[in-house]
C-alpha cells in the first residue's frame, strides 16, 4: 500500500469527519494501525480514546480520588494499563491489583484480552 496524495487527502477528510481509525482503514483498505501511524506522522490532531469510560455524576462524588501511579510506582502485581496521553500532564497507570499471571486488573484485562470463541485446535479438526 502506497500513501499517495489522493489517499492522504482522503485520510485527512475522514479523520476530520470523526470516523474511527477502523472505519477509515476499511474505507482505505488498510489496517487501523496503518491509519494511526500515518495520522501521527502527518501530525493530525489527536482525538479522545473510545475506550475511556465516562463516570456518572452521582458515582464520581462517592469514589475517592484515584492515586496517580507513575512507572516507578508499579510492581509485578499492579495494573500497567496506561491512562491518558503520555505527552500530557496527568498521564499515569491504573495501579490496581492485577489478575494472576496478567499485567492488568480485571477491568482492563476484559478490554485487553478478546476471546476468539473457539479453540484453534478444534477448528482444524
């Protein structure tokens, strides 16, 4: 795949319309990672992550202020899920206790690990 001027302009247009990287990739016939990489190299303005969860107003008041964990605060039993943009102030890691054998807490492991549904050995039979 070659990023010619026409494809770059289409990427910029779709990006400005707010399409997800996956949707842009499908329209251009490339992976979403190719879209992300090219957008980054072009210096296109970043957008909020679709993974971030919005807290409900009533619930936010009841929860204690989360501790901000930097890389030096992490151990093998603390969640290493990055929160925020590494280039922005306030970037940190989750820091909650991890699941056994995983680098993430239960909440972030549910996002990070997607089940394939079937065991690969079963599909070969």
